[in-house]
C-alpha cells in the first residue's frame, strides 16, 4: 500500500503543544493542499545535511540507515507507553530503548559511538511528558529547509510503503522555525541525553546507574517526580516496558505521603542495581532450563545459547539420528491399543514440533501482509491414555532439537505466566507437562483462544507451547481445535512394562542433533519462497509451512533409509485441521454406537434429521465440541440432532435401520 505525501503545503495539520496551555486553546498550524505524489523515503530526505527528529515509535535499524544521509543529527525518542509519572516506568522505558539500540546496532556500532563522541549525532529520551509527535526537520547548508510530519514513525514499516501512513511535507522557513521551537522546548524540558557510556554497557537493567535518568540524578543530585492526577493519554503500554516497570516497582522508593512526591537519590540507584543483579542471576538459571534457539531467517543462521550452530552435519551422523528416531517410533508397536494410529499421530506432531521455531516469523509476516494466522499454530496438545509415552516422546524431540532435555513441569498455567516464559525462552518449545482438566479449562482455553502474543511488537523468536495431559481432558472446544495441533493417543503400556523398558533411555542417550541441523539448513533455504508467497496479493491461500516441513523430513529420511514406514509421509494443513481430523474422536464414537446400539438413533427422512441419544447430557456436550459445523448439530438434553444428509457423508454410514439384524 502506497504512502500518501503532499507536496509543499498540506490540507490541515493540527499540532498540539505538549506543554500545558493555560488558555485552553490549541496551537494549530494552518496549511494548504497543493498536490500528491509518490516518492521513496530516500527521495523524501535526500539533499539535506542536518536532521532533527521527534519519533514516538521507531525501528532502530531504519534510524541508523537514515543517519548515514546526514552530517549532523539530533533524535528525540518520545515515550512509547502511558506515563503516569512513576519513576519505575521512566526507568523501564529508557532501559528497553537502550536495549533495542544495542541489539540492532550491528556493524554500525563503532561508527555510531564515534559520531556521538564528536557531537555529530545526539540522542535524547523523554523522561517527563508524553510525546506523540512525528516531526522531521531538515536543513541544508545552502539555507533550504523542510518540515516532514504526519503519522509516520521512524521505521521501515512507516516509510517503506508497508502500511498506510499520512506523510506531509512543507518547504517553508517560517514553518521550520515554528517546529524547531517545539523541538527545542521538548529537548530542553523533558528529555535526558543518551550517552556513549549507556550504549556501551551490556545490560542497563542490571547496571541501572547507566540509564540517562540516573546520569541526570548523579549530575543534579536529585530528580523529583510529582504524580500526575490523570494520565496524559490513552495508549497501550508496550508489554516489555510494562513488565519491567512491574519488576522495578517493589524496589523503587515510595512516594512521600504528605506531598505525593517521589525522591530518587544516588544511594537508591545503587540499591536498585544490586537487586537487579540478583534478579538477573535467577533469570539466567531459568534460561539454563529453557535454552535459546534463534533461527535467523534473514542471516540464514541458527544460534543456540548465543553460539552459532553448525548447519553442515556429517552424513553418517544424520543417518544415525534417522535410524534412532525410527527405532524409537517402532517401539510403539509393543503398546496395547491402536499403536499404528498413535505412530501416525506422533509423526504429525513431531513435524509441527520441529517446524515450530519458524512459526513466529510466519505469523509476523501474515500480520504484516494481512494474511490468515491460523495456518501457523503456536500451541500443541498431546493428551489421552496414560503410560502412552507422551513425556518421553516430547523429551526425545527436544533432545533432537537442542541436544538436551530441559526440565519438564506443569507450572501455574495462566496467560500471564506463559507470556512471561515466552519472553524468556527462545525457539525451543515450552512444555507444560501433565496439565489437569480443571486448569486446562480455566486457563489454557482462554490463553489459546485469545493468543496474539508478539504480533503488535513483531517478535519473531518466541517459542511454541506444548501441553501434555492425560485422559481427564475428555474433549477440546472448537475454538481451541482451530488454533492447536492436537495429538490424541489411545495406546499404552502396563505398569510393569513401563518399569522394565529401557529402550527410551538408551535411544535418548545416543540420539544427537545432526538430523535436526540438516533439517534447519534446508528449511532456511525454503523459507524465502514461502515469504514471497505471503507477500503475493494474488496468492489463493497462505503458504503451508507444515507441508514444506514434512517434505523436508521425508526427503532427509529417504536419503538415509531405504524403506520407510507408512507413517513417515508428506503432510499438509488438512492432515491437522480438516473436519475429519478435528472431529475424529466424535466420528469414531458415533460409528461405534451405530454398530453396537442402533436403537440409540432416530432417523427422520422427511425432516432430514438424525438424532442420537448419547446417554448423558455431559456426554452429548463432549461430542458436540468436536462435530463439524456442516452437520448443523444442536443438543436437546442428552440427544444430538444432526442434518441427516451431511451425517451420512461425514460418518460414511447410510443410517438405514432395515439393514440391521439384531441378534439376541
């Protein structure tokens, strides 16, 4: 979608002075419309030597690219969250901004630090008032001046044509002088300078004394915040900032009860720093349980705990891993029950599990290009019969991915606890083991149904969440089925067989990461094509990454194993989410009921209705959750009423009682 830009003059642009206006009136700049034309962002900014800018939200990489065009620059970062005037929010915002600047600086780091040193680049961050302006003041050595304004923040999304923006400019000295006075006023009264020291320190959340506000406190001996009675704006908190503010709140000095003011002194900063160090040690212990797996599609590389992963494993090592995995899966043939069906379901789940580090980036691209996010599920559920090897299966998959088995546990599953883990864990799936039916109903359903984690912030390295549960999870609601890869198992071992078996332990000790490293290498090569399809407005459907993943797995397996079992096969989205898959349990139940108890059914050809007596109202509720919408099913007490024609097609049964002869 093209950006809109007006040349020279604009229809009307309202500039609200952020300082308190005692008259109750607004400062409004009246402009006139001349024309509209399409240009690149480079053309819009080119030809000037100096830039002064205020941005509310920003992309640091874009800012660094923009700075290359100018000899001098001053950038003010307005506050990205609702500021209630609390010190913890100010500290949290400044810390997150510095963190983002350090993470994205890359090869430009030394050059940027030198420019800060010699004064040709200056960064400022708001500490006092909310700034919503997006203003860019350009000045050339020959005296030309330009003001760019509108809705666009300093980011590729805003200036690259990826989203609709209102971008205007005016080449007028009077307008330039007016906006320059606004810029200078904000810089003078409401910002702290971002120093070279702050950008060089690895972690200001631990070294809290290096934050711009802390440097101000050391210089001025105190910083006083008077609590605002009303919020300055109704804007959503950036989640990272909000979470850090909550962490800082207990260790920030309390406001004076008499005058409502909070005093931050140097010794308080020292205390905060010490406590943050202790908290970071605890966070590192957590990260050691859940390693960081970063699959970088842009750089075509993979990092595990900060170390680059070798994506060229030896063929014999890949072959050994493939053989061990197939031996592991073959072990299910000794299970009691429908073990063959379980092998099919486990392979489907393994395909999604291995593919999960790519899901976040696919969801992000779907969001950017207004595509459906449902084909990229970030939740998985393994449930059913006990002693079915669910936990050991998930452990084995993790061992193949990252070479170790993180601690598996069922934490207090809530939406906030899972989102906090997602901000700590990278890539490798989070496993919630042995979740009860009660906690699943109370928290998991709502978490899955309303999952929008990472979308607004364009986070692309968060993990999938795998829930393991036993038979007490009887059925899954439709809103969960559409968003979750589900693996229901109906085979298991006896207690003594579980005790005697050492096959799992033996294979887990031997299996390595060679297969998965080969898988990652090939998937990284195929990902750009999937993203291109996502960008294509003419594409009929969203790209099926689960299909590509299964093709990759089968391809590798075939290269190292002559004859593959039937469950190792090409998959597609239909194998996970078609009506015959999501309604499989209900389908089997009703088919079995027709065989064993045809009297439970009432067939009404004239009204095209099929009625089934499930015996109990709760049993009817359970089946209703999994029946497809095409059946037009509804419940009357313990009866389920369905469209007869659709039921014949879905269940594969004629539903004609005359065909049955009941033997006594």
